[in-house]
């Protein structure tokens, strides 16, 4: 198998083989660029989602504390007792 790979490197490529190889290399380069761009976008969106979820959780925690405080004072001021 190694001899065959070495033989391919030694022989001269025809014009169509050179064109095919150049096209293949260009296509793979484009695919890799798109994959890198997609991965970067996914990571950026993941970070934004996590930040948004953390902010929402913080707001919910603050709102719960505020409700508890106002709820306790309202229940302690029950009329008629």
C-alpha cells in the first residue's frame, strides 16, 4: 500500500487529474471554512443563551424575594384580628 502511494506521488498527473485535485482541494477548504464559521456561530449563540438564562434566573429569584417580602407584610396586616 505504501508503494502505491509513493508511486502516485512520483508519477506526473494529467491535466484533468490536476484540475480534479485542485477542485477537490478547493471544495474541502470551503467545507472546512463553513464548518469553522458554523461552530463559531453555535458557540456565540450558546454563550448568549446561557447569559440570557442566567439573567432570567436572577430576575426570577429577585421577583420571588420581592413577592415574599410583600406577601409577609400583607398577611401580617390581616383586618379583623
